[in-house]
C-alpha cells in the first residue's frame, strides 16, 4: 500500500477542502467518519480505489484560489472562525427551519407522514447542537486558547478539571457522530432533499434549507474533528 492510500479521508479534506465534493459525490462521510483510509472506504463500498484516486488527484492538481487553507491558520483564529461562522449559522437557521417544518407537518402531514419524523429529527438536532456549542464555547474552546497562550509565552498551565483535552474532545466527536447519523436519516426520508410533485414553495425552500444546513454542518464538523482537535491535542502534548 502506498502512502497516499494510507491518508485518511479527513486528511484529504484538511489538505484541500475541494476534495469534499468528490467524497460527497460517492456518499462518503468525510467529517464524522473522516478517520478511515481510502482503502477502507473503497473496500466497504465495493469501489475501485484507482477511480477515486484519479478524481481526487484531478482536484488536487487543479489550481484554485477558492479553497481556504484552514490548516495554516493559528488555532485561536480557527476557533473564532468556527464560532462566528458555523455556530452563528446554526443559531440563526434553526428557528426558521423549525417554523417551516411545523407548517409542512400541518399542511402536508396527512399526505406525507414522513414529515413528522423529519421534524422530530431536526428538532432534536437543533436542541442538541445548541447544548453542544455552549459546551465548546464555555469549556473546550477557552481551554484550547489557554493552551495556545501558554505555548506562545512559555507559561506553565495547570491541568483542567476534565483532565486531558482528549476527554472533552471525545465527547464532542461522539456528539458529532450522533448528528451525522440523524442527518443520514433525514437524507433518506427526504429522498436526498427532493420535494414531492405536490410540494408547495415552502416544501421546496425547507428541503433546500435542510440540505444547506447539512452541508454547513459537514464543514463545521470537519474543521473541528480533522483540524482543530488534532492541533489542540498536539499542543497539550508539548505543554504537559
């Protein structure tokens, strides 16, 4: 096996986020399950690894200025970006989506009973994400910023109440997995966000918003699982 086959999906996307489109095309989860190698993914899906590598190489060898190199960002700047971009997105979009889903259930629920499960799934997602983000903003992220400051100033840092940073990170990753599974079910129930023939404009807008929400969540989880969390773990190893 050569070195490129040993790279994980998450490492590909961390290197160049444009590769996410290739993985999404084949239904490969690059955020919650980004720890898998190309070989593992292709074996599980019965895919030709050479075909996948060719498509990834085509993306990686194409010059583009649209991709942001998040790996090169300072860790504290990355935290600020996640909060101001992705946390804020969830906070702003969740109430609107819940309102639209409630309306769809009332108007179309009899003809499309799957809407009730979609509504319940997204309501659960919105509630859990709100708590999840608060834990990051109040506990994990401030500690990572302390790690950054201590490393920059050669300071001694006391061990936090939760012990190693691995502990809250493991919890956050587990919660990421839960939301990934929840959205996989939403994708099934919405037929990959395809409104039915009798769907009104609200139906179409709601499904489009759900799809956009999932895409933003994938980027959000990717930035944390594949870039921020490894940076924090590496910093802690240096300091302790």
